[in-house]
C-alpha cells in the first residue's frame, strides 16, 4: 500500500558555521534526574528516547517506532555522506546533550565531492549527539551518547512513522546510491570497518595498455555481466556471479584497468583494502553491502594480504551462493605465489586468473605517445626510447616522462635516453641493495 506523503518543508542542510544553535532535546545539567544515593545521571537513555519520540510526534502529528539494522552499519555511513554533500532531503533538526560536542571538522581532500570550491577544513554537525530527519519520508536518525567504563559510547537509533515509510526511504536511498558514480572504499581499521565515498577520476579504456586479446577478454566479461537484464547468464543458465584475479609486477596497469572498469560501467564500484585488522566480521559486512548494491563490482586489492586467521572464512563466503549473487569480483596481487591455491582458477571463487605482463616494445611506444613524450622529443627519439626501456613498467615509463618534462622545463632541452639509463642503474641497485657509489657523487633524475 502506498502512503500519501505529507507536504513537508524539507529545509536544506546548513553548514554549522552559519546555522543558529539547534534546540537540545535531552535534559540540561540543571534538570538532571536523581538516581540512587542522591546522585544525578546526565546520560539518561530512556528519558532521551522519550523526548525524541515526543519531538517527532509534535512535528508530524503521528506516532513513531524504533528500528534496528541487523546486517551492517552502512545506513549511518550513507547519512554521513548526505551531510557531507549537503543533500537537501536531510535536516539537522535538533541536538541531544548540551555538554557533548555537536559539530565536527576535518580536512576535505575531495573538495568537489563535498560541494566546496577548493581543499580546506569542512565544519558540519557530527553524526553523534544530533537528531537528523528525512521529512519527506518521516524517518529520523539519532546516535545517542552513553557513558561507558572507558569514556563515551553511543547507541544508534532509527525512527520511522511506519514500515511503509521506512521501505520507501530505503528504496530512495538505494536508488541514489546506485546513481552515484563515486567509488566506495572499505578499509579495515582497529576500530572496525570504515567506509568512504570518493570521486572517481575518469579513466577511459583507451588509457589501458595491455595485450589486446587479454584486454578484449576482460572487457567482454565485464560488459556482458552488466548488460541489460543479464540475458547471457539466463540464456545459458550460468550463475549470475563472476570473479577474476589479476596478477603481475607492480606498476603494470592492474589498478588502471580496474579504474577504467569503474569509469565505464553504469554500476556501483567498491574497493576493499585488506589490512592486518581484517576479520570474519568485516568480511561478512563487506559482502553483505556488496549484495545490497548488486549488480556491482567489488575490487579486493592485494588479496595476498588476507590474514591467515580468516582465510578459511573468506573462502567459505566466496562459496556461498547468495553471498556473491550479482557481484563481479576482481582480486589483484603483486605476489601470486602467496595466494592460496584454493582461490585461483576455482569456479565460484576466482573463475579466471590473468597475468598482467610487462609491456613489450609496441606497448611502451604507444604508452609514451599517450603520455605526451612527443612534446619533449621528436617521434624518432620516442621510438628509440621504446627500444631502450625493455623491462620498464608503465609506472616507470610515466616517471621517465615526468623527469624528461621537468628537465625540458628547467634546462630548455631534455635527454630522456640518459635519464632512462640512470633509472636502469637505480633498478639494478634496488635489486642488489648496493646503493652507494664509489668515487664521484652521482646525479639523480633530470638534474
């Protein structure tokens, strides 16, 4: 049954630096409730929830209920993203306790994603100790502070007028999330799994340099997976999930390939950064979030870093039918020898493994032209450089171009062939560990 939405003035979020102080819902210090032995309790959870309920009922003229999300915590991450981006549908309607911080600040490295004109410090209401409202759907969020043995903790509460209002809100939030072309980054930390949305720098498929047969095969798999209604999988009765593992030396374009996929498909993309803090709980949370966003791409970089303690659990998650439905899984590693053999070329886990090899002369030449080496030297010298740089990765070729361009800028001419030889010498030193030169000091780079 559809509900008739009330006509509510959904006031846009206003930066904390410009907004008036919001009213406090919880009792002020002078109005604390007495408890045993004459003490007074400041953090009164029950009284605060009652006051929030009363506040919402007065605002909308209807009752509200409490809800709990039992599969993950991503609703709160999405709320924080809405606040950061000043989504007009969310309203900072009140604060909770007067002696707890109500605002937060951080340096914004992605200014345009936050609606800023340039990098700088962003000040806004904190998720904790405030009441946020989505008036159009009659849904509210409150992260209520509470006292613990080690300081302040919090309780996460979600309020809605009824089940249908909550369903419509969740549907709207999911549609907005799917339409957002940002990349979601999951990082395992000491405090738990952290989620951040980052603007996706555009990388085209023409920016990817690799063996054409391999490139065609990978993109064909991706395009078919995200084609309309996934008809290929239905026609041939193939489970709607796919996994590929990319391996090879660092700097050969694995990350660029993944970025190009993220930029050229109309589906959500998430990166998962495995650390020593990765555990069974965070593994479950990431895959639960991935299934909710499906069809989507989940990238697991440096998969060889998976802690030994949770590898068995990770394999079990990959084997679960529901855990990957609609998920295109991409794993990357620089050290395939460290990968559990049970992961590679195993249907249902990583179906195919692809080596991203060092570029040959043809690819080195094409890459140098794409970078703009012709602005530094003529095409004939670019061809010679492609022959001279056998064994260079794309990252090293990129550094060769930067060094040559800097030399041209400061000295009026460039000698990329000499720079390439110096880089080769440094590569040899890194392999042998013998960095110190005897005799005269050696210049570095373009100097």
